[in-house]
């Protein structure tokens, strides 16, 4: 879910200046909404700050529910979903993350497909080039072999031209 810088500052209980500083340092990534406003993804806020405080319910002393990192991993790398608070906003955030990951996977699959097509095309071109080189080498070899035979036959024949009359008389 995308939120404004001001709303993000309230959600992480930090000042806007802190968020801008983290953006400038590259710790936090911002996006630009269609109307040109700088916005932050709540998943980014959770990644950087670890928890969000949403206004409107009585789940903490300040009247905001706590949303922390959505999945805790045990020592075996499996998730303990019973530690996750049951909140619709968390599920929306997770759905957005899932959709983003699915899109990334689809784009990577498409990229692999295009890469494979380009690789196949390049291999085909290299094979064609190799065949052409072999054909040209064989033609050159044939020409060289034919030229040697001609030179060999010329030396066994009688001379022709201006000097022929002198060579016959020998």
C-alpha cells in the first residue's frame, strides 16, 4: 500500500526529516504517484523500520495497532503465523507484496524466454557462419590444388610463344 511521506512518518513514529534523510542515504526507496506526489510503500517501511502503527484502534497505548514484520521464522526456517496480528491492513499489505512478487517472477520468466531466443538465434548464426567458413576453405583448397596441377602440367608441355621456336630446335 502506498502512503504519503507524512502518513508514513506517522506510521513509523518518526519525523518527515528522518524519512527524507533515509531516502537520500538510499536506505528507504520512494515512488512517485501519478499526480507527482512522493509516496512510500508500507512494505518498505516495514523492511526498514520493522513495525508500523496504524491510527484508529485501541491496540496500544497511543491508540494505534502495531504491525510488525509479517512472518517470523523459527530455527528451521518455517513460519509461525500465530505471532502475526490479525488485521485487514496486514493482509492487504501481504497481498500487494504477493502480487508484486508474482509480477517479478513473470517478468523474469519472460526475460529468460527472450534470452533463450536470442541465444538460440546467435547459435544458429554461428553455425551458419562456421558452415560458410568450411565451404570457403574447401573452395580455396580446390583452387590451390587445381592451380598446382596446372603448373605441373605446364612444365611438362612444350613451351609456347616467342621462345617456342628456339626450344623446339634443341
